[in-house]
C-alpha cells in the first residue's frame, strides 16, 4: 500500500488516497487464488478505514470529490462496475455531471445482468469488479449480441492499457479527471 496525494477531478484540487497495489490478475485455478482474494478484501477494508479517518479529520479525500460535481437529472444511464466505494461515487458524480444517471455495482454478475436487462447508454469498468478483471467483463459484453453495441470505458492503470483494453470503446488511466472522462465520452458517442 502507498499513500497518494494527487490531483483528481479538477485542476488544482488535490486529495489523499490509499493505493492498495493489488489489482494483479490471478487465475481462479491458481493455488493462491483464495488467499489473494482474501488479501484484496483485507486491503479494501483497511483502505476504507484509513480514508474514512482522514475524511472525519477534515482532510480532503476521494470521498470529498463527489461534492465538486453538480447534479444533472438525465434519461441516459451508465452502469459503473467498481470495487472502491469512493472511486465509484466519484465516477458516479462525474457521470452525473455529464448527463448520465449512474447505477453502481461491485459484482460482475449483477453488472452483466443489469446490462442485458436495462441496455444502458454506457458501461464504465474498473480494473476489477469484485473478483473479475474489468477487461474480461468487457470481452464478455462484446461477445453477447444483447450488449455488444453498448459503449464501454475501462478505467485502468497506465501499465495495463496496452494488453487489456481491446474490447473497450475508450480507456481512462488513473487518476481520473473530468477532462479525461469527457475525452472518453466523446469517443463513445461517435
């Protein structure tokens, strides 16, 4: 884990966050898979606890970025598949500002069912949604006739973009800014 201080969302706005560095993909059949998932759950809980304490102490965290975005009611929907509560809420606030009604989930199966049922205008996937890598979900969505035309934006580490972004309509590398989101949305609307 590492402490990060980065510019998020808007130029000149800096926030504290924890990066767990645990987004490595491990196949289910690997003997260490269960232990790896348990470590990821532990890291997520510790990250949330630290960031909550910072927020309660009045320090700016990713959680606070939600309040920088105005609320815009919309008919367009976007499903956000994300593990981190704060990052999901920030993406939701950003997408709302851009005219989308966000639906959040941290479960890959729920995301796939929602996509088939509601046929959203956009799907935004983190590196992992639950235990499933975002690029695997994107591939699954592209192979299905029901969901193949839905624009998909992947939010990834800059190191993973080349090898894992083939099914995405657009890719945003971390840290996400309003400008990078707008560029990705422009690509999805073509």
